[in-house]
C-alpha cells in the first residue's frame, strides 16, 4: 500500500504563487507516475500535471506556462509550483500516484488540499 500526504495549499491573491508538496510512503517501489488532479465545486475532477519516474511531464492546457511539476525520487516527493494563479484555479488539489506511466485511473490518492485564489 502507498500513502500520499499533501501540503502547501492555502489562500492567495490572483497573480500570486503557491507550491504544493506530496510525500509518498509505504510500498513506494511500485510507483511510476505521480502528479496532481483538481476538483472545483460543481465540476469534474481534472488532471493538472503528471510526471513519470523518468521525468516525462504533461500538463493540462489551462496551466501550461504557469505551473511546473517536479519530483525528488530520493525523497519520494512530487511538487507543483503554481505561478500567476487565477481565480479559476480555485479547487481542491489531490495528489495521485500510479504503478503505470500514466495517471489515468490512478491507483493511490491523497486526502486533498484546498487552494483558493481571490480576485
């Protein structure tokens, strides 16, 4: 089993920055892809960014150029640097991990951290 613990959410003004962290523990040797989903009120959960164990990344079009995902394999931690935040980025952000090279149908989920961007 794998446990994911997020941190770093909060309230920020539009144009500001936040960095989310997600630390994995447990059977971490099974993990390949890690990343972040988000869910805003009344909307479906969407993939924000993902990174494989080899460092390949992909981003939602809505965050390209503003968000950067990175990973420290030695610390079993994935980060999401969010710059130029917009009110529409407001959501609960969930860390996810998969034994495959993609985060679709992720195997493991964190508890979520709230990000609120005020206008």
